[in-house]
C-alpha cells in the first residue's frame, strides 16, 4: 500500500511543479524590462510537458515498461520544471540578470514557434552540409584506418603523417580550405569531413591492430583470402572501436559545423546564431543553441541504437 502511495506521489510531482509555476507566472509582477510576447509561450511549453507526462501515465497503466520509465523519470522531470520556473522568475520577475543577454522563456519559446519555418530552413541547410561532410569523413576515415591497421607497409608510410596532421584543430585549416576550394560550400564539406576523418581513422586502425594475431593465422591456415580476413575477421572484431571513432567524429563534426557556418556561410543554424548575436537578439541565440543541442543529442542517441543493434553482445556496456 505504501509503495503504491509513494508511486502516485512521484507521478503527481511534475503536475504540482507545473501548478506552482503557473501560479508564480500570474501572481508575481514582472520587472517591466522584458519585451512582451503575443502569447504565454512558456506556459504553453509547461502544458505540453504536462500533456506528454499524462499520456505516458495513461499508457503506462497498460504497459509495465512504460510505467517503470515514467516513475523513474518523474523526479527528474519535476527538477526540469522547477529549474525552468526559477529561470523564468529570475529573468522576468527580477533584475538580477541583464535583460539584453538573458531574455525571458516566453521570448525564446515564442521565437521557436513564430520563426519555425525560417528556423527549419536553416536546420535543413545545416543538416545537408553536416551529412555530406560526415559521410565523406567517415568513409575515407574507415578506409584509411583499415589500410593503416591491416597493411603494415601502409602503416609504415602513412602513420607518421596521420599523427602529424590529424591532431591539428579543424578550425586551423579554415583559411587554407577557403583559399584552396573554389566554393565556400566545398571548403566547409572538407573541414567537416576532416573533423570526422581523424577519430574514425585512429580508432579503426587501433581496433584492427589490437586484434590477436592468432585470429588471422587460423583463418589463413583454413585458406581465407586477404579480402575474407578483412571482411570477416578484421572489421567485425574492430567494430566497437570503429563505433567509438564515429561517436567522437560526430561530436567533432557538430563543433566544426558551428565554426564554418559562422565564417562565411549565408544560411544554417550556426549562421543564424551568429547573425542573431550581431544584432543583439539573444532570444535567437538561445533558440539556435537549443536546436543544435537537440539535433546533436538525437544524432548520438540514434548512433547508440544502431550500435546496440549491430553489437548485440556489447549492448549496455556503453550507455547514453
């Protein structure tokens, strides 16, 4: 009985936090410095969070796994709502922070809603650039790492070069790339590809070199060709390291994307953030940061899902 009561109280916590947030929003006077929005977008966000939690609770009454998940996340979601309430209180009800650099949540959420078409266009442009550079970097990095790790003669000649040029920060290549490539787009693709290439190359090569040589000797004794050993021995055994390189490359690609879009691009979420900063509209800066954080988090979550499916024997070893 006590356990059920405790579970009910945990589920009620987010709704209690939302009710208190709404009460503070309407009862405490604003500081008068924040620009007013046409709608209470912050409250709309709270209502949306509450609706999602309620839907999960209703589904959880029929599904044990979802019920466990929402019970586990309820205190965290309550903490998020309380944090948003405190942030909104400080920015809209007090003058503790300069309103120019710390806009209200109404303004940030309102911009995400009202400028959604323009923001989606810039997100699409960023994703096109990111995916193109990532695919080039991951493909070339995988092939380079495979050659370095499996063929000793290739490793002898190329390992020193890789160790010299690989650790150079990608942003240091921006002037050279812009002067070498005929278009800014080509230079940006190269820079993102370079950011992905090195970690994928390094981890692929390291993963293959760490394979016990007995595996190759046994397969060779059984008549396996070089191609067979690469496809059926080297790559599967090095797959955990390859995925690790892809994860590092993904994070590096997002950092590089922001850098290149802030230097000469005419579209993209990085360009948007830089533009909003230049015109002193920091609600747009925070909105852009929220978008890029969500995209990066979703990309890594998707990669982990793929990793868990490919490496079922390692599922749960590295969690996200």
